[in-house]
């Protein structure tokens, strides 16, 4: 875990503000707070808590170096409001790169292309229904180089290289994550998003194959994902996920089902209520039934999210 004192973050943001005003190197300060009151029943034990769900704070920006070349960067930290430690910042994506007619190249800590390939199909990301609880491959790796191509008829190609010196590389080898992506992941510029991604030798897994599709029909969004994964010395396993979201005025109703061979299954349902463009109330319920457990675990939460 990478920890940094709040005073350091404040200093970084403060130093960025005068630069923004001068318009020499525009900087965007952004983030979100997502906090919920949760009731969990795990292994027969019931607990309640007030939890932070991947709340974050970051700065990002870009600078034009020439007519067809731009530098860009992101420095982002997770803020865990429920951690008893007051130094509660943990590193998220942190990279610097160049973009132009060739596409874009970034270096640093970054989500792998396989992780990025999920788009927005996971409707319960950062909550207990997140696909990461059953699917491997949701990796944010240090010591990476990532390339993303320009769009060719709506298709982009991407690759992530993970250096063997990365502490997350459990096998000590270089790792690679590649993907082909079609359409807009937010389904704003296109009514369909689809991707195929493949990991090899990333974080202790020989291979992971993932195919994702999500589409929009009016106010209805439907998504599906298939995954096959193989860990060193073990047989490959596969699974799938399906999701559906329906917008009804200010309310979005959501449901999701996920199954992973030899691991277990999970079903989630929830609703978001939009109070304004940056703010929503939400409620969710997830039941996760692991094959290694004697009974299913239940998770319920009501929360508030505000983006800035």
C-alpha cells in the first residue's frame, strides 16, 4: 500500500491552482466521495458499518507540445473514510504520457487493458457486487507501459506491458495485457460497446480471456461478460456475468448475476436516485454464494455519492 499524508495532497492541489489560473498548464482537480451504511451477514456473523466505496481524489491535465503532440498525466489516490488510520490515502492510477496521431502512450501505475475492457458493464463496481469478487484480472499494476491506438472505424487496440520488477508480478516474468475495443464505453456516442481482452503472465495467472458487450435500447442497458482464467499449476475455469439497468426518470433500477466455475455465484439488485448531476442516493443488495462456504453471504447498503 502506498500511503501519503493529507498535507502532501493538499500541497499538490494548492500548487496546481495558480497554474490553472495562468492557463499555462491547465489542471483539473477531481474526485468523488461514495459512502454507505452497510449491514453484512458473512459466515453467520452479522455486522454493520459505515464504509467508503473507492472514494478518491486526483489531479489530471494535459499540455500541448505542438500541433500534433500533447503531454498528459493523472495522479489519483483512494481516500478511505472508514479507515481508523488518519493517513488513509492509497495509490490508484498515476501515470504520465504522450498522445498524438499515433494514439497515446503512458508510463507509470495504471489499470491493465483487460480491466479497462469491461467498460461500464459491471453495474455494481466498487460495491459488494463488484465482479472482482469472483473474476480475476481487475488489476491496477505498477511499472507499466500502456499503448492505446487511434480509432479505426470505431475500433481501438490497446496493450499494457508490466515489467518483471513489478512487485505485483508473482511469477517474476514480464506480463502483457491486450484488448480490442469497439464503441463508446459510456454508451453516449454509440449504442453498443464490445471488447475482447487477453492477459498473459499478469499477477500470477498464466492467462485470462475476457469478452464483454453492453448495449442501450432506449432507457434500457443490457450487458454480458464471459471469462476464462488459468492460474499457474491449476486447471482453467470459466464464468459469465449478465447485467441490466433501466432508467425511470431520476431513478435507475439495476440487477446483475455472476457465476464462476468452482468459485461460486453472486446476484445483486439495487437502485440509484439522482439528486443532481454530481449527486445520487443509492441502495443495493448482494448475495454471494461461494462453493468453499457453508452458506451464502448477504450484503445490504444505503449510501450517498457526490462527484466533483
